[in-house]
C-alpha cells in the first residue's frame, strides 16, 4: 500500500500545479512510483515460466499508458 504514495502525490501535485516546476516534480514522483511498483525482477520471481512474457508485456503497456495519460492530462493545465 505504501508504494502507491508517490503515484498519489504525483497526481495531486499535477492536479494543483501552478508552475512548470510543479509538473516536473510530479513527473519525478511518477518515475519513482514506476520504479518501485513496476519492477521486472518482481515479475520474474512471482510468475511461472509460461506467464512471464505476458506479464512483462502488460507491465510495460501499463507503464507507457500511465505516462501518456500524465502528459495528456498535464496539457490541460493553464500555467499562467
């Protein structure tokens, strides 16, 4: 549960951003969350040999979709 804190902080900071620096900080926190939550080593350790490829692919897809959503949502922020 504690590993979701960087993600939550990132989304809150992005939602209430008033400057470009806030968005950079939010992106940094999202990167930390991705590194903690989406670890390929963990996937390899807990899955069977048959399922590793599909889980690794799903992990990458979720990570890239999350990044895309953050960029999409941050484009709506008025920084003035």
